[in-house]
C-alpha cells in the first residue's frame, strides 16, 4: 500500500493545472500562449454559474432589486443597463422573442422604451415592474415568473452567449487531436440546437451536387457523433441538483 501511495503522489506532483480568466472563444489564443498544439478533449459547460445567479448584486435575478448589470465578466464594458436604455425597440423585441421565447416580446419592448423616455432604467426591480405592466394580468397568473424569459434573453445578449458558442464551434474541432473528444453541456434549447447543427455539419463530407462525376469541394468529415441523442440527467441527479433539469450533453469525436 505504501508503494502505491508513493506512486500516486508522484503522478500528482507532475500534474499541471492552468487557469485562465477568459472567454470560450479565446481558446486558440490560450493554447498558443501555453505552446499547446492540440488537446485530447474539450468539455464545455454552457450553464450559468449558480453562484452568480444567487448573488443579487450581479443583476441576473428578477427576485432581487440590484443594479441592472448581468455581465459574466465584470471587466466588460457592455451591460444590461446599457442595452435596455440604448437599443432600439425592434432590437430589444427581437432578442426577447428569439432568446427568451417570450410571446409578449413586442409589448415588453414597447413598455421599456416608453419608460426610459421618462426615466433611465437602472435596476432589476424597475425592469421587473415594467415587464409586469407590459404583460396582461391573466398571462402573469400562468407559467413562470413574468420576468424570467426577458431576463434570460437580456443575459444571453449582454454576454453574447450564442455568438460566442457559434464562433467556438467553428474552430474548436481543429484544436483536437485525432480521436480527441468534444463534449458540450447545454441548458437552453437554442444552445442545444446550435451544437446539434454544428456537429451534423462537421460529420458531413462532400457537399457537391449529386450529378457531379467527382468531388470538387474537397470537404471531408471532421467529426463522428458519439451521442446520437443527448444525454440528460438521471432522476437521482435531479433530486440532488434540480437546476440540472434542462441540461443536455452531446459528445463528438475528431476523426
């Protein structure tokens, strides 16, 4: 047993952990700076930090009155307050509808623009009140908190979450070694759809018309899909962590 313990300590002493405070989309630059040409695996957890959500002062929650912030990285200049006070009504409506899947998006955007003309919207509490005024009382009595979808949409827009994911999926496969695996955990239907389409695209080969006598595009598959259907949490995991309910894991392997 002593010999085994010494061996484990020896292995652990050689382990190297590098922590970088940066965005997913900067992975190529991070690896280059560390003089790493390729990796055997990449795990992306697209979920929002529960710690950040629970910190009322970060402005993510519609249940705490706080400065309207929503930045994942507080070194960034753009925040939710800037968005709701400067973007056009159409742009605000678009993100609330597309990112939050909110059917009252146009009305909420209209109320936001109307309110900011009277007074700048500075806090989450002020925004929640505006959203409640925009959504009819009957609709507010059904489903989740009336501000949930709008707050989700604003968070996604402020942090460019979907744009970052698309940029990353365009490049991360090239950083994998042959046989390396890419595993992505998503928590939103829009994210999962982007991942699914990116995986499907990179498993395809030639895209030339079928009547071409030979391939001229030169496209070859980059990935093979390991999980035909996404892996979802077990009931046991959900009992221990209810916030994992919407999680979906997809895995692909570099050819």
